C-alpha cells in the first residue's frame, strides 16, 4: 500500500447536545508528523476517533487522495491504511502480546492464513518499536509503558500508512520515549504519516512538522514548530495569555509545625535511609527518574507495604501505620499513579464517581444528603475547572484528562491533613495543571500538607516549596525551590 494524503473537511460532532467538534478541517501528507494540541476536552480524541473509523461524524467529509471516503467501522479505515493507538490502553490482558497484535490486524482476507508469516510479521512490527518485549508474555504481566508500546505496534501492524498516536508517551519512561521517537522518525522517512497528540509540548516541538491547535472543538490555527514557542502554543490552546504561579520560597513554611517526620526509612531493594520533614501547609516535591523509589516510598508511608527500618512521626507522635485504613484514620491519604485500575466506575455519574469513596461525609440520619453531595461536587468541578455537561452524566462522557480531574477531586474531598500525590497531572493539559496547582496552594493555606511526586521538573518547580530528589532509593538532596534550577535537579537525579 502506498503512502497517501488524507483530509477531513468541515467535521462536526455532537454527543446529544454537547458539541465536541465544530467545522474542523485538517489534513496530513505522506512523510509528515502532524501534531494536534489543545486543552483537555478540546476534541482531539473525538477527531481521531472519526479518522480511524470508530465514530461517524455528525457532519463533514473525509478524503483520501482527493477522493471521498466513508468509514463504517475501524476495519474500513484499516483497509485504506489508517490505524490508531488510542489514549487509553485497550489490550486484552489475558492474551499474549502476539495475540493482541494479531487481533488488531486484519489478515483473513482471501485464502487461509499463513501462520508462520503472520507470526513473523507481528514480531517484526513489535521489535521495530521495542525488541526487549517477549511476544509470548501475557499483556497483564507487562508494565504500563510496555503495554503502550505493544498498542502502538498493534496499530502499525495493520500495515498502516497513517498512524494516529493519542498520548503515546503518557506512561513511557525516558528510555522507551527515545525508542518511540526513533521509530516515528523511521516511519516518517518511509513515507508514513503520523497524527501525534500530546500534552508534552517539548515533545511536540521536537517531533512534529506542523502543529494544529484545537480549542472548544474548533480549529484555531496552524503553527510551525520551527518558529513557535511553548508559550505561543499554550496561549493559543487557552485563548488568552496564561500566567504561571510564582515560585515559592520555602523559608516561610519551615517556621510552621512539622506534621510528618521520616527518619532512616528503608525497605531492602526499594529505598534506603530516607529522612525528611514535611511542614504544615508545605508542598514538598519529590523528583527523580522512574525507578528512583518515589512510588515505593509513598506506598510504604501509606501502609501498603511495611518498612524494615526507620521511624515515622505524625503530628509530633511516633506513628505505626500498618495499613491504608490506619493511614486514612490518621489523616494521611495517598493518590496513586494507577488511577484507572484503582477505581473509575464507568457506569456511574460524575457526581457518584467523585463522591463514592466519600459517602460517609454525606450520610444523614435517615438517608443520604444528596443535595450536599451535588453541591460539594459542583464546588470541585468549578475549582478544578472540570469540563462537563451535567453532573449526572456518566463519567465516560468526559475527555481523558477531565476524568482524571474528577478523581483528583475525589481525593481532595477526603479532607485529609497530609496528601501524597503520585504523578497526579499525567495526561492533564498545561493550563489545567496551573488550575490544579492553584487549588493545591489554596488547600495548603487551609493547613493541608502535600507530598507531590512528579517526573516533570518544571511542574515540581512551579508547585513546591521544597524539593527532595531521589536516586536509586537514596535521598540525593532537598532543595529550596526558590534557588533550585532544572539543571541542578536533573544532576542530582542522575548522580
Ligand atoms: N461519549 C461521549 N459522550 C458525551 N460527550 C463526550 C463523549 N466523548 C467525548 N465527549 C465530550 O466531547 C468533548 C471532547 O472530548 P475529547 O475526548 O475529544 O477531548 P480531548 O481533546 O481528547 O481531551 P483530553 O486531552 O482530556 O484527552 C468533551 O467535552 C467531552 O466531554
Ligand atoms: Mg483525548
């Protein structure tokens, strides 16, 4: 199959009365990486679902080399060479990598399948992206990052000439991102084209040949990555000039009482002799490369695992947290990295999803105080700027990033005193990150203390008072945000 040009003209998409896309025209040429950027809920995934045949647009037309085409299903799109690696992992966990790749590709046309060749092809596609993944392993035994790469191989294995990658690097570590980059460059070289969606704007600048901005379902402008800046991109995405929150100075917060004191905390093979203090109203950023032991430390503090050495003091008293229930009772809550697995209830509403684990709060004498529940959820919808239709709509009607914000709201609602957040803003757009940062600041002014784990150095610098850097389970330094620089943090994280 030869490379081809593809174009969408005048696409509109309605979900009931919600207008997700409005007269969007966008195209792609062979050998180009076309990035689509926009805030959470801007319509990126919706547009891509139309391009790959998952969704029939309410209005508008698709063209392949100037000839009109209609997709009735993803198979129609695959037949002409368009395939997607969707935003959410959609592999079958109990099947092997090989079987999953095979499921995506349609090879049953014509005579009987040549299994030997099919098998070799699938493995070739996989190994072009990552040659360390075993095609025979079950998908459920792979890391999130590996699953994401398998999902991309599956799309490529449809003999795709146009690949749609919706947030492909959200779960990737540095090493896998590099692999993916080189695959993308090679794919482009061979005449393939890629629609690339990412909230990581550096990545977009690095990889793409042109950038289209969507806002509120409309096409806003096209930018040239050679001449545009991240600020430009954000301003177009948001529709106004965005100001960052000012950097904090840790000295003020160091005067307030110590709420959590950790001394010599160790768990063999995970982390060793971690010591730090968290003050009331402080946001302590935790930086480091993937595998530095940040999540392991958080899980141990929350009672999901047990320390082998060291002591923890909560609010000035020795504490022995043996389980998450203990931790929550003592005012310490952990928002884990894997939020999807941890509990999104797809059949329930936005309100129910946010309030569900907080039901005790709304228990009246005889029945639930639902109006209080609706009011409290509404407050978080507003303060986190969650883009929703109605509160009683299903959670699945929200864009990926907005679903995440609902879950962040759920944990903020717990009224804890210490909150440990593990990569809370993954997949969340830049402006929404600022909103979340502002909300966290507001909560610290009310006395909440936060441990904020993030791999994005800029974000850690923006949000925290102090920053602890871990490397291979050991604290390499605790810096004051006012004087820290990305270079210094990176150096500590790698040393
Ligand atoms: N199945 C659905 N039912 C109702 N509304 C939907 C549905 N899917 C998406 N929407 C709405 O369409 C709009 C666009 O959503 P879309 O998923 O395309 O956004 P996005 O740009 O991909 O955002 P993100 O960066 O968060 O992934 C949002 O307002 C969303 O709430
Ligand atoms: Mg999306």
